[in-house]
């Protein structure tokens, strides 16, 4: 078969490419956008002897790119799509018995290899735009390498990319030949327009488009982070340019005809302004574009395993993406790329966009691995290891859905779920509905939830499903056909046990089998809900569903603490208990009520973190009551406990010894005592249900219980409660600081020639010497030094203030006293 290839940079590299795949079975090809790799390489392989008439599979990251690539290759062969070149994707297939090159989306290929591990009839698999590092691309490559290594040494695998981390990919593939091609040589001038933080991105992009439209010729391609920004820019541009310039949005939720219109060349004499997401970075050609305006932003999904929520996050593009975007301006002639950031910021951009495997919900990934017979992803050839928290969350969800067993192996239900080509939650929902005779309704809902934009954007899924069923248009019709096929398949997997019912079923009832952890209940205040998984979520008060008592949430975004509900359906408690009785738990529990400050018992019905009802029970006694009070201490702190003076002093003494000597002297700080409530508090409370009834003596006894038996005798020696003065009076010692402190009137220490100490003389007391009126006059750690030094000044001042008390010149030789001098002396 002779094909006349256009003069593209990749054409000169064809001998190297063909030689590498003739002598080996792996190839890496790095070529920038416009080099021709997507269309020229598959066509060049068609007549190779090693292919033996088998098919070539070309993987593309998006449906738009797959259709465009198939269309260009078919045009080069002067054929229509579906003959030698066809495509296969969700909702749309154009292949025939003549098809030798199949362009497929990455998810379709994963299903192909899982369903046929030998890849019978396929001679080569080419992974195009691999640098985008989607989860399906990573898994598809790992599975293809597994097939090649174990079953099909003759299978050729090529990894092609515009910007590739070649070293890592080469290492994964065992250092195969790497062919590097240059792109078109048309120069692209880079200009920078620093956007102040106060300027909205849509305003900055609009201004740049207007300026470029005035100064430059040709069509304009502007990159924005998402659909919402594209709509706002389109609104701002409406009516600005006249009839000769068309504004063309381009994003994933548009219909096929709308996407095709956006990438089609503008008619002669007309210009086009294409407003696109990252969908236009690679794989597709938009002829006539010579000006690119790059917002420098993209929207990426981020999965939070702790909440089970995937949220879209707006982040800066990578340097690789910025280069690809700029390159779009030089595909057919010299062009200009305008970047809406400061030039100095380019160096700080990440080198590549983070791979999806590091920030995705891995439920489908783990289910596919289980079908492949793999429970540990480390056994596969993956460039990046999936994060452990996300793997753990995925396994827990699949176990709860009955898709895998405790060992992570696929169950019969898991096998049936995989057969439906739906996300695991939705597959579980369809199978459950099939058993009740509602396979078709569930399949329609599943397609609605996986194909954004169908049925509108209403939060209420009952309303969206009604609109979807009435919706006209090519995409809606294809989606309904897909739903019908899924329903037939589900009935086949279930053995047609249940006849399809004609009665309606609520969306909420269906969703219970997909999102049981997202059953939610109003928590006070319109639009405020708490989910069964313990997370909070909100709806605008203007939404109809914001007044509902209970919902099942199918989609939400935002951080776990402030999640926003995007799609949900109303449900009632009776339906939950009838459909998912396993979700409702009934327990008799006791706990501390902070309002009444006492322990209460109640019978509680719950769905996860949602309390459905509470029934009061008689007050608990004994250990149950003590545990309730312990919970109260955890909530309110130790300040609620009325320690006696002896108890407070004991705590100070033990705290001092713990700080000075460490273990095994107990930690009696607030944190330490709260952690040890099981040891010192609960065993010493009997039939007490209120803080006010706790006896101070029980707290003292509890603290003593923390002291190891062999140390009890040492307590009074190392940290005595009192110091006996030369007068015979006992004075309490304070242990609330880093050193023990004794506050004492100075007259009681007369005659003492050594400094007071404890612990067998090893530890000196800090003396707070006071006047006869107990007012401080001196603090000292050296009593003899005080007598010999500053006593003279103290004596001089104090004699006049307290003349009836003794102030001897030599206190070390005087008699201690607690009394004043007799009258007349």
C-alpha cells in the first residue's frame, strides 16, 4: 500500500523507527506537536512484514484527539473513517472488518487487554501523548508490558510523546531505542503580560485577545483552566469583533459536532478565536492559529482518601505544557505566544504535570488489578507507585461493595461489576437495581453521572434524569443507547432473574447502592448536611434540595471540611431502612452530657455518623458511669475536678519528680492524666454520675495509684510535703515549678547555719523569706550567705517597720521564734 506522506519532520525519522521495531519489540519516540508522529507512524507500520496483517492500536488520551487522528489518517489514505482506519471509544465506534488501525481512548484499551490478555490479532500498540500520564495510560502500558513479557514477545510497543521524561520511561521499558524528532521550524516569539493578583483570569485573557486581534493576523487560541472561565470570556467577547470572527469554545463536555467545529479551519477571509482547556495542548491540530494566549493555569483532579472526595484544583501549568501550548502558534507559519505571567516565573514552574496515579481515586485501578490477578501494584511495571492511602481507601470501598474478598481477590460480584464498564460504585448500583427489576433506570443514571453535561447542571439528579430522557441531540441519543446496552448486559450477568419493571424508581433509592457512605441528613440550617462518613457538606440556600431532610450525594467538591454538593437526590429514612438495613445500627450508649454536666444513657439509631433517633435510658451506674465522666474530662479538661489541697499538692510533688527524675514517676500533667484516666480515675469512681458528686479523696487515691509500689516509700523522702523549721513548726513545700519552694517567716530560721534541703540533703529548697506579716523580703538559695551578706540591709529596714519582732545582728546565733518580743523589751 503506497501512501504519500506530507512533508513533516517525523518523515525523515521513519527509517530509524521502522528499523527499531524490525529488530526489537519496543520503541520510544519523542516529537513535539506538529511533527506528525500521531498520523504518520501508524500508517508507516501498516506494510511491515513483522506485522503480518495484524491490527495496530493507537492510544489517545481524549475522544476528540482519537476522532481527529483517525480522520487525518483516513484522509491521507483517501478513505473514510471506518475502513482501514477506525476509532473505538465510549458512546462512539467506527470500525469494520477492513480496519487495520484502531484509534482508541486509553480506558478502552485497558478493557481490551483485561478482556483478552493475549491481545489476539494485534501486532502493535502505540501509546500517543504518553507525557499526559493518565491513570489509564500508566495501567495500559503496565499491562501491555506484562502481556509482552509473558505471552506475546512478538507484540510491538511504542511510547510516543511530545515532551517526555525519557530517562524514566527508558528505564521502565528496559532501555529500548529512543528516536527524537524536531517539530516544525516556524519561529514563535514569546511575550509576557504579568497579571496582577487583583485581575481575574477571564478579564486578563479577554484583554489579551482583544489586543492580539487588533495587532496580529490569523486565528487565536486561548488556553483557560476550565469550562466556567471559557463561558465568561465568551460572554465578554460577544459582539466585539463583527461577523468575520467566530468565538469557538472547546472543552470535553461539548458535543462531537461542537468540538469538530472548533478545530475546523476558519473559512477563507474569516478568523476564529478558540477558547480551550488543556484539551487543545496536544494530539489535535487547529489550522490557521498563529497566536496563542496562555493563562498559565489548568484544572486537575485531586483525590482526598480521608474523605473519598475528588476535587478539581486550579494550579499553574508545567513548563512542558507551556512549551506545548506556545508551539501551537507555529504549526503552519511564524506565530506569537502571549503568556499571562511574569517571565521570571517560568523557571519556577514544575517540569511536568503530575501523573494522575499520584492524585486519583484508585478504586477502578484496584478492581482492574484484581481482575488481572494482581493484589500488589509493585509487581507491575509502573513508573510511579500509587500512594498507599489511596490504595487503602480503594480496597476498603471494593470490600464494602462486595467486589473483592479480604485478600483483595476478585469475587463473583466483582467480576460482574467489571463487566459493566462503569466506575465501581455505579456498577454496584446497576447490579443491585437489576435484581429488583430496575436495570434500565439505573443504567441511565450511571451514564448520566459519567458523561458530564447530560441533562443539564441541576444539583437535583431526579430533575436531571428527567431532562436527559427528553433531551434531543446526537450525544444524548448515543448515551441512551449506551444505557440500554448496559441494562441488557446487566440483565445477562444477573441471569435475567428479575423482569424489568415499568414503575418508576427514585434516584435516591438507586444511589443508596452506590454511595451509602454519602447518605446525608440536615444538621440544622437550610442547606447544611452531615454525611454518613462524618464529613460536612453544603448546598446554596436557593437550591430546592437545601430544604430536604435527607439526601444521597453523588458528587461533591471542595475540601473535606467545606465540601459543596454538586449532585444529589432526596431520600427518606423508610427507604434507607428498607433498601440498606445493614447501614442502620442501634446501640445503647452512655456518655457525658456537657449541658447538664452528668452522664446520660440513651438508645441510638444511626447511619454511620448520622443520628436518626435517640431514646433516653435510666442513668448508668458503676464503671459505665465512670467512663462517661472520663469522657467529660476529655471534653472539658481537669479543671472540672475538685482536688483537695492534699490532692493538688500530691499532683505537684509527682509532677516535680517526673520532671526531675523521669520515668517511672508518673506524668501528671493535664495531657498525661487525661491519657491515663483508665488507671487513676475510672477504677476509683463508684456510682457517681456528676462531677459534683466526685469525692476529693478518690482523686487523691487515684493519683497515688499511679505511683509504682516500690516507689511509694521514696515519695516522702524525695519530695516531702512539709519542712520542719527549727521552731518545730511544719511548713508546706511547693512543687509547682522547676525547683521546690519553701515560704517561711525569717524569724523561724534563726540559728540555722546550713541551707534547708530535701532528698537526703541532695536538693536545696528555694527559700521565700517573709516578714512577720508574711510579706516577701528576700528569695535565696544560700541561707548562710544571706545571714552574712544582705541580712544587714534587711535588718535595718525591717527593725523600723516591725519593732516588736526580733532582728538580731547575728541571726545564725539567735534563737528561732514565732513570737514577738515581750512588751517592754
